C-alpha cells in the first residue's frame, strides 16, 4: 500500500516551520490583547465615539448659552423688549387691556 501522508502547506513544512508557528501564535495573541484587554482597541473606539458626542453636546450647550446671554442683554437694556417678553411669556397685560391667548 502506498504511504498516505498528509500534504502540508509548504509554509509549515519548510525550514521556517518554527518561525511561522511563532508568528501565527504571536499575531493571535496580540489580536486577543487588543480586542479583549480592558484598554484594548474596542475601548479606544468607544471612548472616541463618546468624546465626539460630548464635544457636540458642549458646542450645542455653548450656543444655547450665547443665545441666552443675548436675550438677557436685550431684556436688561431695552424696556420695550422686556415688556414684549413679559406679555408673550407670562401673558401680562396693561390695565384695561383685553388679552386673547391662542393655543
């Protein structure tokens, strides 16, 4: 009977057999460390997404603060705008004035 040998890939049966196995094992180990370890690449990616979301929230809140500052400045320096604001926001009216509120 013919001797049935498994045909191995030339990479594994060459003179560099031990180095090839070492390279594969080392690469697998590095990938596991990068993907699973608590400071791995997945954690970095999540932190990056969270940081960008927080930066967008900071910008939105800064715009809101600037808008409120403009409104405060307008209300403190312009009596007409203060009166208009009070009438619109709190439904204030001058004595003897009829107010109709539409919803």
